[in-house]
C-alpha cells in the first residue's frame, strides 16, 4: 500500500469457515460463515465508506 500511496480508510472483518491445520481434525470452525448477517454487515460497511 505504501508503494501505491494508498490510504487505509477503514477495516472490516468477519468469521469464515476454516479447516486449516488442527481445525480440520474437529471438522472446521465457524461453519456457516460468512452468512447473510455477515454479508449485510459488509454491504453496510462499504455503504458507509462511500458517504
């Protein structure tokens, strides 16, 4: 980002289904994510950035 002279104006994160490493042994974590609520939060985040 520094090379492109970009500026961070916000951050967004949500759970995601993960089967990496030891999580695979237990069938993964955060099953069902991202879900509708997560996607709605992402849309709201982007909308707020545009205003």
